[in-house]
C-alpha cells in the first residue's frame, strides 16, 4: 500500500469560454490528506468535481488504486456512483424529516448493506463523531456544529477510499471552525481514509492537511507540506498568498552572492528567490509581519520606519508603520508612542522576487 492511491494526470477543463483547469497533475497516497488551496475562482471546486465525476474534463486521466476512472484517450469516464468516493459539500443539507441515524444510514441502505451491519456501522460513526445517543434526534434538535459532523459521518460511514470535501466548514462560525479543523483531521485519520480537501482558508489548509496544492488560475503554482508552502514560497504569488506580509518594491543589486533591495532612502539585504542576474532589476521584497521586529536603534540590516499607531488586538498590538509612502506592519506586546523606529531583519527572512 505504498503506491499512489489517486493519480490525476494532466486535467484540462473549460467551462463556457473559460479554461478553468489548465493541465493539473497530482497524486494522493493512502491515508494522506491533501488540500486544494487558492483564491476564489482558482478552479478548486471544478477540480474536485472532476475527480468526483461531476465534471468531464476535455483532456486527462484519473486512476484510483490502478483502476481507470477517466481517460480522455480511451473514452473511459465512470459516473460518480461508480467511483465510490465520499462527497461533503459546503451546503451539507441534512434531510430535515429524517433522524440523525437515518441521515447517516441512508447511504448504506442505498448500497444494500444488511440491516444489522447498518446499525453497527452508524453507531460506530456516531460514537466517533461524539454524538453517541443522539441518533434519534432530528437535525433541528442538534447544533450547527453537530449537523456538520453528521454531514461528514454520512460520507464516512461507507468507508470511501477517498473523501472529497469542498469548503466543508465554511457554514460554521469562526470558533467552531477552529475546533472543527482539529477533529476533522483526527476523524479522517481514525477511519484510515485519504481526503482531498478544498478550502480558500490557508490556516485551515495548514491545520487539516499533510500536503497543500496551491492553485492559481487553473494551474498548480506550488505544492508541498504546510511548512514548505508557508516558509519556502517559490514565487511572489505564493509568498503573498500565505501569511501576513510586508511588501516593498525596489531595485535589487546582486553583489558577491548577496541581494540588496533598495528604495528611496532605504536598503535591505535579503535572499534572492527566482531568476538570478547580475544586473540591477526591479523586484519585490516580502517579509512576514511576525518576523518584523521593531527596535529603537538601527541594526545591521534595518529600515527606518514611522510608527503611526498602535492598535490593541487582545493578544498583541499591531503597529501601523510608514516607510516612504508605503504602509507596513509589525506586532508586539506593548503600546508604542508614535515616532521613529527601525525594523531589523535577518536577510534570510527577506525574500526578494524579481518582477
Ligand atoms: N458552470 C460554469 N460556467 C462557466 N464558468 C464557470 C462555471 N462554474 C465555474 N466557473 C468559473 O470557473 C472558475 C473556477 O471556478 P471554481 O472551480 O468554482 O473555483 P473555486 O472553487 O476555486 O472558487 C471561476 O472563474 C468560475 O467563475
Ligand atoms: Mg469553490
């Protein structure tokens, strides 16, 4: 069971006149949870629907455990019900006039599972989602968070080889969503399932998945572990999508292997990422707000900034900064008086991407 489970190869899909997926390839290993992360409109839902069999790509192939689900060369295209994948969508409407038990049992009954097995399996799932004893309730008698668990249980109960989830937590309020991304991952792992998980929320993607595919305009811009994607962006768009960033535009001068970004009255040494050249070129420097420390003195690699305001956010203060007309931010633990400060950066925390 070390081979790839789901293999998606060179998927192309247009909707109307728009090329939505432009050659997407990736794999999913048994037990792996992979997120499709990207801005709204980047093609996440279309890709998930193509895997589910709800969209037919013009080109490409999909195999599952070696079996062909889709092959544009041979014309194979299994309908959704023959792919056996478990789907959980954003609008997880439960049947209002069926009990929690019957909502979960429905998929098993459709699959003609014997009655005694249905009971055992539904009860096992109910216990694992923390709803043991609530099977006789109706959806309106349980909370929104519990309804979301039932929706998930409905897909998990027949043990699909791969669970396909499209923004499954977006109907929950912020607090429930934060809890849900923890139990959701644990639940998927407890049942030894693999999952393809669509979200536009980077924190959710990092918390839930083993690997992230960052989608942009129908292509995979970058893929890797949450740490790879967050800490080692390979492009300006990846850097900008993840985290909270300070961004400075300037000219980059490369000297003796060191890149220095310069602007009106400031210079900052950083790490050159992307095309390297010995000429002066325009570039953007990215540095994460959590790495941007304010000091009252100039440092070895610092920029002088004006602190305009300190905003109290509860667990920290956010400082609103200004450098040559550009707005920057930093965080800290105390209120600062407006005035002049320096941000001192380690060069490895400043990523310079040539334009
Ligand atoms: N039925 C459709 N007809 C035409 N364009 C569509 C259709 N569905 C989605 N699109 C377009 O395809 C692009 C990708 O959509 P989608 O896969 O839903 O993105 P995401 O889930 O990442 O927000 C968007 O530009 C969207 O407007
Ligand atoms: Mg979507």
